C-alpha cells in the first residue's frame, strides 16, 4: 500500500527521467544547468565513440571510448541501450543506472529519440521528456551555430531531427527550451518531477 505521508513529503520511489529530443534543442545545455544549480539528481553519463568537443570532459560530459572498447561493452552486455548516432556509437552503461537508482535519488539520463524508445521498452515506468525548440527554424539555427559539421553532416542532422520531431507523441511530456531561457526550461522539468512524485499511483522503476 502506498504511504500517503511519503507522497506528501516528496519521498517514495526514485524516478528514471529520460531527457531526449532532436539535435540542436539543447539537451546537453539543460543538463549542464541542472548540474550547475546543484539539483538533487543522479546524472547518468553516456558512453560514446565520437571525439570530444573542445569544452567536453571525459567522465563528466561523456565517457569517450574507442570502437574496440565499445564493442567489448556490447559483447559483455554492459549497456542498457545503444545505437549508431551520426556514424558514432552511443550507449548507457547498465551498472551506472542501477547504482544511481539504488541511491534513492531521481536519476536523469540523456539519450536520443531512438534510445528513449528502447528505455521505455525496458522500463515502462520511465519518465520520458521530449525537449524541443520554439520552432524548427530555431533548431536549425542552433545546429548551424555549432560549426562542428561538414555541410553533408549538417544536412543529415537536420533531416534526422525533422523525423524525430514526429515522434513526440511517444513521450510523456514536451518541454520547449526557448532561446536564452535555460533556467525556465529547468524549472519546467522540476515542476514535472514534483508533479510525478505527487501521483497517487507512483511509477515503479526496475531494471
């Protein structure tokens, strides 16, 4: 039986929170701001075979691994989910997620739209948040502003993002990350999390 006082005091089962959405919507920036505000979440770090960008740190932003190391993780069944994303592999280490949930705190992971669907298949009570921009042109402008892609690579990201926008109905909530409004975006996510912790029938996360 659910303890009503646990609900009232914001305790109870930890949530597995998936922040997803197309390239260019600001997923990394939102998670960075959440960390900067010292919010009480456990953040799962994704493993990837792509090289780090100038400001990224190994073990903090991503686990940057070789293709051979990633292949070994797949063979040893160490990944909750993985996929090829723009010619590089990305995946979520299982043990990292289990340790985070065991802490009793809410767990936040950042995955692409395909990965979010995989997580939902594995854990039907995961909380899926679809991050997006005010409109498509804003998303495209952000992708162009990165200046980290070849013209062909940029076109691939834009085309993929357009298809991913069509999958918003697979998620629990849509959160619009407006330009220069990171704190408002984080506040919206916090409001959703608080609301979820007030459910009479809470989500039950198990992996």
